[in-house]
């Protein structure tokens, strides 16, 4: 007997014994070798393996099933290498009558599948999964295309038989238990279903979508959801965190390694389900997406199944959030955790993040599919699915905060952001349901008691980020009664950066939505304005609003607009502008809003204030732009206050400290002054022509006063000039562009040197001295002056207009 025959005989001997003295990896390697080398066919050995007492012995364990699957996977690689080596050794003539490498491997796979047919469905699924993974490996590494339709069919049939045998509890609606008298009729080892799903989650994604549709997808989705729930102990794995936590004499949080929480985490980490949760979640997501991609006659069943899955995830998330909030770890910093507990804390966060990843994977797939489902095809609407998704993510916001939240601009969790914004987009199409969601969210924040501060802050940040995106579709009553109250307390509190910035973003979104409504209102008069895109704090949030002149109802104080909600919104926005302008100035100190954030916010505020302006055939009044000019005047007054000598003297006398402290205060004041000057320059592109000219005059005076020989001061001045040039180049609208360019070239020497030219000659003499260029410039100025006069309704220079305000005539004369 040859060595090969002897080895084959020994393998058969061990396979026919329920208990073997050989290690499992040895049997696995021998089975893979003989499957690849057995001649003439591997069919008998495959049939022997799947029906052998060694693999059929109860209980069926994850180790045995994985070993069987791996043996068939490795056998595929070994067979391919043997056939490839045999091809290289053959002569050219004999190669004409042989099968191609693809055909030979495909025939071998078919022979193996014939051997496993009729065997135990769980073992058959393990063998087919191994073959399918091996064929996929050859496709990726060696670009070998092997026909596998028969293999895919057998894999699907095996899973269907397993579900028929073990999933009846889920089908009957009792996935977590049945009556006592029914248990004796259950197959031995109910956990076999979970072990089977681990194998299926690895191989079924490789099967074509058309074949997967042959499975009972609603039942499969429920079984997979139940498996995910069991992996995380139905969300109760943190239920023992409070009794397991104690304080050391140094007041550090300590959790004993023998505590119930530690034991629960160890059992979860050793479970094969935890290690396979990524593939199980991916398989579940694919199954749910297939359920929604069905004919309209079956879409209702799919939507109900998806909703049931989200209900399970939501209940688990609620339980996890509640248990975490009650524990001392939720309020403890890194330094307040005992050294012996840090490893256990790391394990807790790993489990929480794994649960979040699983949720995001499912929600992403569901929302990407449900967005194409019309709302009238099912009692479960897409907006209801979006609400379920948002509630689940809200309960996990304390975990999301570990990734920078949903509004982080650098790094972060990209799939989470996609899921979050997609859910909000779906909800925004549902009208009043967005109002209901915001009211419910704000109410729950007000009633949230007993939660740890970090959990509360994370939930607030998530809520504000949600509200920011929904502001354009919210009613004015919702904004006034709920949204404003949710933002107000955080506008000047940078303790939690994410909440602080989100609150400012919501306020800016309110102004932007107000401007958009005003723009869309019908008007009997036409207005020419410029469109601008506002980006709030780099979060990708943009609203198209207009700067310049908008028309108000000219009917007087007693008349009300036909659209009551719009008039209320307009009145509310007008009252918000002065408050928020002062709020932004207060937040210009160090440690609050950054310079780019402050510039974007204030320019957006001024742009919204300009929306209330209107133009008429009778002329333009200064009062028209009172809100916008109020914002400008606040900045100018604050700059004068900070740069006046009395302010510095007050700092020196009031502090009463050493000279080093005084210098530090002055440095901070200089930085704040520079920041506010940049804010003033940022407003240029947001203002209409009338106000822009006034602000440019203030900027000219400001740049003259900043001329200094000090290198630091000169650097700041250069930054101001560069910022002004950027506003002219990219921000100023077409109507104001010509005046801005003329102003720039007129004051260019001052902008470069920091000194105003001496007026030795009149303007006409300088322009016309010795050249024909002067007369051309003078002509352009006259044309520009006529154009501005005509646009502002002041008439031509020769016409008499007694009702024209003197301030407006002054603007024209300056131009």
C-alpha cells in the first residue's frame, strides 16, 4: 500500500469515529489534500465527509463547521495548483485534447457538489460555502472564471433547508422562545441556526441576487435580526454596569474583573457571533435592500419587515443609552478611571462602537433603498423609516461623539454622515412630520433628567445638527416655540464645542431660510439682486439667498401679508438680527468662534438683514437698510471702543497687575481688533451698493490708521488688504462690481503704501494732465454716476428731486 493510500485509509478511519485522537487541523489538512488529489473523482470522499460521524456528532460546533468549510476552500486552491502544474508539464500536442484550466476546475467543483448533495443541510452549507469562497479566491488572485451556477444553487437550497428546520420559531412570531411543550419537538442545538448564519453571511453575498430572491427573504431578515440582537444580549450587556462599579479611596472608578459586567463582556468577546458580526450585518443589510427592491405587490411586506428590524435596533439602542447613563463611567474622565479598569473600559467602548457600526451598515442600506419607494405603496411610509433611523442614531449619540459627531469636517465616520443626512432628506419631504420630529426632540431634551452630562451634551449636539438641516421646511411656529429655545442657551457657551457650533449653525439656517422665503414670495415689483451661497462653518450646509433689495408689504402697519406664516417669520427674523449681531460680537473673543467662523456668520447675518430692504419708484430711504446698517454700526462702535486710548488705560488701571500681565491683555485686544476688522471687510460682499460705499469709506479710514512700521502690524494690515481684494474678486455681485473696482484703483496707492496721496492737484488735473486717458476716465465716472442715480431712483444730474435723501446724494457724489 502506498503512502497516499495509507493516508487516505487513516483519514476515512478517523472520519467514521465520532471522537478522533487526531487534532482537528490535521484532519482538516488531510481532507483538503485528498479532495484535491483523489482520482478519478472526489465525489466519494465528499459524500463520506458530509455523512461522517465525526462531523455529524452532536453538538455541532462553530469550530467543526469552520474546519469543514476551510478544508473544502483549501482543496479548491490545491486542485487549481495541481492542474496548473500538470498543464505546464504537458507537450503541445497533448494539450490540444485536454480541457482548459477553467473547465477542469469547474468540472472538479461540479463533482464535489454531487458528493455533498443529500447530506445534512448544515454540513452541506458549510461545504458549499468553502467551495464558493475558494472559487472566489481564484477569481480575485488568478483571474480564473469558473462556472458556479450549480454551486450557487446548492448553497441557496442548503440555507433554505436549514431555515425550514431551525427557524420555525421566528416564522411563528416567537423568535425568543416557545411554549414548554413545543421544545421537545425542536431539533437538538437551537444555536445551530446562528452558526449556520455565520457561514451563510460569508458565502451568500457571493451568490447572484436573482438566486437570493428565491429564499423567503422576510423570514431570513427576521432570523438575521434576531441573531444580531442575540449577539449584543438584546441590548442588556450594560445592565450590570451600576452594581459592578465602585470608587477607590482615590475616588477613581473601578470595575472588578470578577464583576457581572466583566463576565458578560468576556462571554461576548469569546462568542463566534461577535467575531462574525461584520459579515452578518452586511448580509442582513443586503437582505433588507432586496426586500425593498421587489414588485409593488410585495412592497408592503418588505416595508413592514424593515420597520420591525428598526424597531428591534431602536429598543436595543434605548436600553444601551439608559444603562450607560446610569454608570459612573459616563461621567468619568480618562484620569478618573482606575488603572486596572482601563482595559475593561476599552472593551466596553469596542463593543459600543461595534454596535454602532452594525446599525450604520443596516441603516445605510435601508435608507438607500427606501428613498425610491413611493409613500403611498405601503402603510409604512419612507418618512416613518427615516424617523426610526434618526431615533436609533439619537440614542447612540454618545457613541457617535467619539468620532467627532455628525458635523465633523475632518476625518469622522463618513458612512454615518451619509446615513444621517439621507434620513433627514427623506424626512424633509414629509411636511408636518418634520415639525413633529423637532418638537418631540426638543421636548425630550427639556425633560431629560438623570443622564450624565456627556450623554446629554452629545444628544443636544445631535438634535441641533438634525434641526439645522430641517429648518427650511419647518413652520414658523415650530421655529419660534421650539427651535429658538433649544439654541439660545448654547450660543455663548463653548464648553461643548460641537453643541456650541451647532447652535450657531441653526441660527444662521433660520436667517437663510427666512431670506429664501422672502425671495420666493410673489411681488408686483421686480428686483435685481445677486445670489450667494452661504457655507456655515465648513459643514457643507448651503442655502441660496439674495443680497440687495427686497420688497416689503407697502400697505402700512395695519395690513397683514396674505401668507401669515411668512409675515410672522419676517417679524421674528427682524427681532433676531440685533440680538444675534451683538451675540456674535461677544463671541469674537479668544476661545469662542474662530475667525473664519465669525466672518462667515456675520456676513450671512448682514446678508439676511438686507433681505428686508425694498426699492420703489419713489426712491430709497436710509431706513430701508436700518437692520443691515445696525449690524455694520455695531462692528464700527466696537472697533472704536477697543482702539480708543481710554480703553487701553482702563485695561491697565483696572487690572492692577504686573507689566507682563498688561502686555498680555493688550495682545489679546489687538488680536480681537484684527478679527473684527476682518469681519467688517467680510460684510462688503453682503451689502447693497448704497451701504457698500459707506463701508468702503470706513475701511479706507481704518487702513490709514493701521499703517505702522511695526512688522506685526504691517503683517496684519497686509492680511486686511488681501481679504478686501478677495471680497472684490469673488464675493461682490455684478451690480456692485464696477463701483468696487473703481474704488480699488482709486485708492490703490494708499492700499499699497498705507499713506494717502497729497492733494497737490485737483482730480480733473491729475486725470487729464498731458494725456487723453483722463477724459476717458472722467467719462466713465459720469456714466457710472448716471447709472447709480438711475438705479437708485434719483434721476439724472440735471433733474430736480426734492424727495431724494441727502445721504443718498452724498453716496453718488463720493462715487
